[in-house]
C-alpha cells in the first residue's frame, strides 16, 4: 500500500476515535429533599441528566441543574433530561451579577405564592434579616439589603475582634454600603448586627470565594460546601421552573 494511502487511513481512524469519545454528561445537584427516600438523596448529591430517579409516595426532591430548579414528587421514576419547563438561565444571570451597585434603590424577588416574603434580587447582597454564614464574591464591595423601602433605618455592625460601623438605609432605599475600610471583611470573621427594631443581635460570618462558578449547579455546590444555606435557598427559589 502506498505511503500516502496509509496516512489517509491513519487519519481517518484517528478521527473516528475522536468521535467515540463521550461528551461530558451534565448533572444536577440536590438542594433539598424530604420523605421516605430522603436518605438516598443527600443535599449536594449530583444526579446525571439520564440517571433514573426513583421516588416513593411522600417523597419530594428539589434538584438544581443548568436550566433551573425542579421539584420532583413521588411516587414515580424521573430523569432530569426529560423534564420540561422554561429555562431560568436568564434569571440566574441577573441574580448572580457582580457589577458595582450604583443605585441604592433596588428591587426584590417574591417567593412562590402571593403571600410569600420578598427576597433579595441579587445573590451577593447581604440580607440584614438573615443571620448565619454568607458567601461573598469579593471582600471589597459589600452591600446590605433590606426588604422594605419605608423610612430611614440604621444598623450597628460589630466585629468579634473589635471595631464597629453604622450603616444607614435612607428612606426609599433597599441597599446600603458596608464600609470595608472601617470594618474589613474576611473569611471566617464573625460580626453582630443590631437593628433599629431592637431585640437580640444577629450573628453573621463570611466566606470569601476565591472563584465563582459560572454554572448554576456548580455554584449551588459551592454554596453547599461552604454552608451558605440562605443563599442556596434564594438561588433555588429564584430559579424555580414552574411545574407543567
């Protein structure tokens, strides 16, 4: 066989070999579960697009994938790849924007149902009503968010290691800046927030993420890994795909 023919055949075999390489399988991540099968679906478990999900009567499984959040209810057998509904990727893009907040007046997201509470329109805004651990996209520009625009409101921020800072929401504003020069923010630092309504202080700690995942399911996994439960709840609520 001439050398040129051997080269052509070799190239064809190599190309065929490339075609046989399987494409990456997309996956969702479990963000909530309840019912008799809950133990089989721990929060953070990854589920492939074609993987069979077998649920029993009374099971509820909430899975977030690249298109949004789906709630599966048993009894039944499901695969993520066969679930319908409009993609929520545009909502995810808006929710995770990291542009500087120039305007202090901003909106809110209402949860499922007319009587549901308002939620922050941005994953990286720190909700003053939600104590606990909070993941940040950066330590230099931190914004506090409240669920109302009515009246002035001043909050006192105190660091466990010393130092304090007051933040005031002006009437009509939902956002107020945390002055990170007066009160620096870092991973593991613990703060206490005292609101104008009185009552016990709320404890808040931060995790500053080195890199931010671009895909919804990967970002959900980051929030789960770092214990940022309130943001995980916001992410899954805001990107919920309506059941058809």
